[in-house]
């Protein structure tokens, strides 16, 4: 813990070191970004070497995002309490140690456990990033830093999975898929050394904040109980007690709500501010977030598995094929940023229509290609799906919070960040279960193609549901001028969205 902190952080960030601090923060962001999507590239190799079940592959993906969803509720407050620089460095060290654990995991259970630890340290690390950039750069240079962040992240998301696929194919020192996690170590070393040298010590910690450990545990338990039946139900033959687990999730969420209200009545810091959930537009945005991110992340995993397990693509071939999705998202994000103020909420509907049309095209490719299916035939539909998805990423959170009051911005942003990850976990669990149930115990190419068709249709249904839910959102993005702290909270939420852009990769 930092015992002394400068109240003028920019005084500790000379111009010669600001960009070193920028790239240290960027390295931390890229680590989280890569590990959010790495299973799409590495899953088949993990299954072969460790003897992982299909449910194990779902947990390896969902365990990370589920832990991230729970941890993000308190991650930002840890920075306020102990200092952003301190918590970023703590998160980087823990993330690197967990990555090393992933790289040397001897069995699926160990890998799942270390992925959960990765997610928890990612939740400590990521909420500090935007606040540190605001501390690092003076106002006149801050726009330049934020302007550089998006394109660098975008290019990294396109190239990163391709590099990961190349590392798996290269099998350096017999490491195979393990090197995908090992690549985090040099990134972490740079983030740690560069951060210690260049990042400023932030303003005095707020000792009035009290962490809500009980609330975080209840929220985490509810999320786990929600996802567990979706992942394990298929492998266990859908026993009746699985319904009881799902019902328990509802009960635990009810206890969480009651516990939060009790803390609010006592004037104690809560994880969420329930006043935002009473707004129809924001509640609709919460549902939209769950459905939208469930559709894109779950569908991404299914397509990645189809390419490698069904079509026999190598990891690098699969990554190059899926790169069309990431490239589409990159350009779609640029279009969304340019047109959001002109189209307002209509940009969400336009993006969803493009996604739906691309899914129809992909379904036709699956049904008419048979054994002759190639990456080139998939690329246009994947690129279109990514373009529509990217259009939605940039304006989404601003539109959802269009009617949120200034003092509710921080809590509203934190809820959306967490539910974004929860939606990803549920999408992996739900669509992954449909995919694996369809291919059966002895999968053949025809089974994989049928699974691809079903998941595509279900994803199209989720996109259609998101289209309807979008009508509940405010017509315009948030216009009120927030305080510095509220702006940081909003930008942190937007950063979480940016980091999810390459879900296809």
C-alpha cells in the first residue's frame, strides 16, 4: 500500500515519460484483451493435450469472464482506496502469476482455477487504466492519448489472435497452446517496469470507502449458480436438481438486492445504486447488454470451435479466418464513432440489422457448402457481422445512460461493465451447450455444420430480441456534463467495451 501520495499527480509525470506510462497501461489492457478471447484459438489444442471435456472448454472461457464480472464491481473502488498506481501494479503481478499457472496447468481443473484467478486480477487491473491516463496527461494532451488508444487496441486485437495461432502452430519448445498464456509474461514485465518508472502516484486515497465483501460474494454466487446449469446440464443429462440450482440463483440475487438496500439505508457504500434500475431506459439497457454480449461472445466461441474441430483448420488458419470479424469490428467502430451524434439510437438498430443480415448469409453458407466449406466463403458474412457489431460498441453505453443522473453515473457504469461480462459468460454457456449438444458424442463434419446452423439461428434470434429491447433505450446519448470523477467512470466503462471488440478473434 502506498503511504504517501502526491496531490498533484501530473507533477510526477514529466513529458519525456508520459508516453512510457501510456504504453505501460496499454500493455495491461492488451493482456486482458488477449485472455478474454484466447480460448477461441487454443481450445482444440487444450482439449487434445489435457483431455478436457466440452464443459471444461466452456468453463475455461466462462470462468475468466465470470470472475471479471464479479471483480469489476469492487475493482474501481480498490483504486480509490489504495491508489490507482498501486492497484494496477498489483493486478499486473497477479495476472502474470495466474498466466504462468495457466501455462503450466497439468489438467483442466487447474486451468479453470487459474483462469478464474486471472479474471479476478484483471478486475483489479483494468478499472485503474483510464484514471491513470487522466493523471498522466495534462488536459491539453489527454485527447491525443485517448485518440491513440482506440486504433492501437484495434490493431492489436486483429493481430494478437493471429500471433497466438502462430505460436500454437509453431509449438516452440514443445509448448503448444501454453505459449499463448506465456506471452503475457513479457507484456506484464513491461507494464510493471514501465509503470513503476513513469506512472504517477495518484491523489490521496479515500479512507471513507468501505468495501462490500459480502455483497460481492452474493453477486458472485448468484452469477455462478446462473451459469452452472447451462454448462454442466448437458454433460449430466439435465437432472431435475439443475432446475433447483437455477432457482437458487434467483433467490441469491434477491438476497443480494436486500443486502444492498440495507447498506444504503445505513448510509454505507454499496456495490450498486438501485435508483438507476428503476429507470425503464436503463433497465432496458441492462437487458440489452446481457443479450447483445451473450450473442457475440457465445457465437464467437462456437464459430472458432467449428473451424478447428469441425473443418480441421490449424490455429493460425482459424485465427486468420476469424480476423475478418475483427477487421469488420474495427471499421464498424470508426463508423459508429463518426455517426453516433447524427443517428443517435438509430445506429443501434442499423448495426443490429447488418448483424442479422450477415447471420442469414452465414446460415446459407453453412447449409449450401457441405464438405466444401472454406474460410473465403465465411469471410464476407463474418466481416459484415463484425461491422454491425462494431457500430454498436462505441455509442452503446452513452445511449444506455442517456437518462441517468450525474450522481448515478459511476454506479450505472460499474453495473454495465459487470453485466457485459456476465452476458459473455451466459452466452458461452448457453450457445456453447447448444453447439456441443448438436454435434453429439461422435462428432462428424455434418454434425458440426448442423451445430453451426443452429447456433447461427439462435444468435439471429438474440439479435432480433436486442433489436426490440433497443426501443426501450433513450433516443439520444447522454448529454449532461459530468464531473471529472463521473467522466472517468464513463470512460472506464467505454474502455471495457473497447476491450471486448475482438471477441471474434
